[in-house]
C-alpha cells in the first residue's frame, strides 16, 4: 500500500465523518419542540423505536447516518438515551435486513414469495413509496 493510498483512505474517511457531522448539526438546528413531540410519539416504547430505526435505515441506506442523527438528537436533548438505544438497534437490524434482501437476488427459487422479494421486483415499490 503506497502513501497515496493511505492519503486517499484517510481523506475519504475524513470527508465522510465531516459530512455526518454537518448533517447532525443541521438536524440539531432545525429540530424544535414540534419535532421533539413527534420523536417522542414514534419512539414511545422500545419496539416502536426499533421499528423506526429499521425504517429510517432502510430509507437512507446507512445505519451510520441514522446513528449520527440519533446522537445529535440526544446531544440536543430532543431524544432520551432509552429511545436512542432502540433506534440504533433498529438501525443495525435494518442494515442486516437490507443486505439479506439484496442477497435474495441470487436465489433462483420458484416460490412466489422469493420472487416478490427480489431486488428487481422490490425496487419499483421502494421508488414508488419514496416518490409518493
């Protein structure tokens, strides 16, 4: 590994972390009392918090970004630590489920439910939900 490869590696990591920090800071500034009430409602129990974490991760495709947002919310006092633990656990579960859905693309099973979960079938549904 050359010195240029090391600079590229560390530079890319630094840009990624800086972007995460900017996103977290922006969320802290824009989050107000209304957002705190919404977060309290959707993460009122642990199961809901886990489901919210998995859903957010599935939408933005990054458990790291979800975790950074949650840490920003906790630092801003918008979210409690108990709520944050559930959301972060859900983010990790969401990442795992996303990887498994992508893996289903390699399965050549004739069962109809496997065909429904293949990426080429599931992608238009995800796009429609994102647009709608």
